C-alpha cells in the first residue's frame, strides 16, 4: 500500500535536499523523488559553496538549522574569507569542496533523518483537484498522494544542451530531461519562460603545468561555515590556480562563432549576466586582451579540474584548441567539453512570499525553476519552501524572513516582488542593510526565529547564548580596563597609529581602524589571561572577531537599525485583497499593470516593484484612507 505523505519534494538538488530535510525535521512525512539517487545535491557546475553574498546565505541556512554549511564543512578542501580588505559587511566565506564527497555527505545526512522516504523516478504530472494539489504521478505510472508538493526540478524541465551545432535533450551531462510538468502548468494558466546557463570543460590535471600559474592557497585560520562547535580537518587542503586567456586564444574562439548557438540564433533564452560564457566575454569586452581564469580542484582523489571563467557552448574542438593557447594549458586534455543548457522556469511573481503558488494551493516552487542561479540561492529557497509546506499541512502561520534580517529575505522578496528577466544572482549590493546582514552575525539574526518555528534545535540556541555571553564579557573587559602609554605605545607606533600621552580605556584603542583586538593580546595587563584562561578564546576566534566588529561599527550598526525600523513601518500597512487597480486612473499605466499582476500584500512590497513610483504609492495610500 502506498503511503500518503504530508510533503512530496520533486528533485533532490540543493533546493530539494534542504526542503526535504526541513519539512521532515519539523515532523512531516516526506517523500523525496529524484531521477538518480547517486546524484543527490550534485554540484552540477563549480565545486564550491559560498562567495560574495552567497557565503552569507550559507551561514544563514546554517543558523536556521539547514545543512548546506555542515555538508560543506565535511567535504571542503579549501576555505577562504573573501573581501578581507573591505569592511565586515563585505566579508564573504567561500569553500572549495570535494564534489563526490559533497553529494555523498548530503545523501548520508538525508538518510539519517527520520520521516524521509526516497523514490527514484521522474514526476510527469501533478494531481490537482479544484485549485489544490493532492499528489504526483510518475513515469512508472505510480500515483503518490500528499497534502503539499514542492517542485525543485532545477535545469531538468525540458532541458536542452548545446555544444556547437550539436543539440540534445538533457538536464545535465549524461542525464535526461524531465517533461510533462510545464505543459500541465501552462494549461493551468501559469506563465512559463526559458532561461540559459552554462558550464566549462573539465580538465585533466595530469596535463596541466601548474608551475607557470599563480597559486591561490586557502586561509590558515581554521574557519568554517557552520556555527556549531566542531573541528574541521585542514590537513588535506588543495590550492586553486590562476591563469589568463590571451589574444591567440580569443582568435581561436572567434573561429567557432559561426557554429555558436549563442550567435546563430539557436539559443534564444536569456543567460546569466554575471557569469557569462567566454564567447560572450570576448564580444562584450572586445577591448580586453585577457580574462582571468581559475582552475579549481574537483576533489582530493581526482585529477579533474574545473576551469572557472571559461563556460562555453562552442564546438568541443574549438574549446580544446583555444585552451591550448593559454599559459600552462599548452598540452591540456579534457574529460568533457563545456556546454550551454536551456530549461523552463516559472516567473516567481506567481508566488507568495512563502513560495506557495498563487494559483494552486499547496504547490510550492524552489530553486532554479524560479529564475535563480547558484547552489546557495537554491538551497535557501528549498529551506523556506520546506518549512512553509510543513506549516501549510499543520495549518500554522507562514514562516517569512524580511529584508532587514537576512539575505534570504532579500532574495525571496526580490523574486516575488520584482520578478526576473535574467537568472538572478545574489550580491551584497542587493541588500539595503548590509551592515546588519553580516556573515558573522547570521546566528544572532536567525537562530532564535528558527527555534521558535521548531526547526533549529536547542543546541544551537545554547551555542548562540554562549557566544553572546563571551562576546559581551570581552567588550565589558575592554571598557573597564585602562592601558598606560608604556604598555602599548611601541605597538601603536609599529601599527602606524598615534601613540598615547596618558592612560585610556582599552576599548578606545579598538575603535581605531588600525587596531585589532589580537594586537593588544600581550599589551593590556591581564587581558591574555582573561581571554585564554577564563573565556578560553584564541586570537583568531570568531567570538573575538564579533566583539571587534561590535566595537568598531557600533554607530553604523545602530544608525542602520533605526533606518530599517523606519522603512519597516511600510511593511505593516496591509493592502486589502480585491483592489481593482485598473480603476485607479491617477496611478501610471505601468504601475496599474504591475500591481494587478503581482498583487502585493503590503505597501512596502508595492514600493519595491519596478515601475511603481513614490507618487503611485501616495495615490494608493490615499485610496486606502491612509
């Protein structure tokens, strides 16, 4: 007898894995359907997690009780904190992972969670009664019933791969596409679009001359993604390497343009602006004589390398010929060529903020089918969809994050409110409150919220409370401890900052941009003993870093918090259902059209819709009697 489920998750990529884990950990009976059980949470493109703004998202997922950070820590072979030369709002963690170990760790993680069943098959149809989803039907003609369904199909829905003039159906190299769902959703009056992404060739490391490239090592600070207190093994780090394209390589690539699906009209869908193919780059930036390339190891026990920055859909022989014109790659062999892939997506303005569709109750979308790009953005959506599918089943309030408490909140609000016209990628510049949304304080922003929702465990709250307690004790010590000129002046002069003329509180030294807490470790009387023996902290401990940021940026943080509270008032002004925007003739035509299509739920959301002006908002407020 086939069991009836609370939640069915279709697709076991990064979104589907987080969705299934979240719903099951909250107590739902979950079925995870995937076409290949050996490729759960497969890193289809580069073998890395995190990066600019993306690293903040991974730490937020971890703070909420998700698994992306933990799995990354268990499989990483290099860790770096990007943007260290800038302020802490810009610091972004990034890790290279062992691709195969990453997927294995995710599968083992999911199999340890009670309440998740697995089924290897392709979902071809949604079972819908009235305007509610009640289950799915698979290619094996099996019907599974459920109260909610989460679609996380990634690039597989009607996937089409391109290598030069060669065109074949597929969702990923060597794997078939899925079909049937888009056709059904079109009949249900869903808007369906097409997008494009791409991937580079994979190189044989045995044929690469790394000695002529620039080595890029990882950090040696012992950092990781998860806030949970466990050690990470750093004995087996591997380096990345940097090289550059050149004029000769560009000329070779141009020979293949006649067969390029990007330029001969074969591909009509929109690709990612911020991760363009190499052929796109040499056309768009024709004045540039070289482009930087990163060679990233695919794992500890493989010679396979990913060449970041060289995505291509050109004929395979042109790709290989061009690669061999690049320094260090003169004798390179490839395991497989790069390719472009087109796939169906569903414009996300068709969703509520909990990622449930507006047209079909109980149906949720998460990941690349919402027009995003990147493992991190997909995983974040999966987590939120999984939580909300469970809450839908239990008839509980929606779980929503906001723009001032998370990058995940920014991501979902941007998707649902503004929609996408190209694959969406998160950047720090998309957030209005970057100083509040740092990677170091994701646990302070989100762990208690998640604990109240039932997902984050008490262990996480205990770790958070201990962190806050220790950080506040560090700040209190520095506030109360004076330091004399003779104790610290030599160090201050060495660091290029003004020497003291009289005793001063230690905290005022930390406020100087040149001074870090670790520089005072041996200068402030009693400080080293207090930190190491009483608080058991090291110089590079994240709690020490948190205290330092709190001291240096206190004024900026408070100012941004007040601004966030002011703007948040607009979020509290609800817009009544059923407003006929077409009759509000004082509002611009574009605003009427977009308000009618998106149906924002608050004035704050309406104000962020592209094409809705402040004067349009004023008219809307007057109409509402405000």
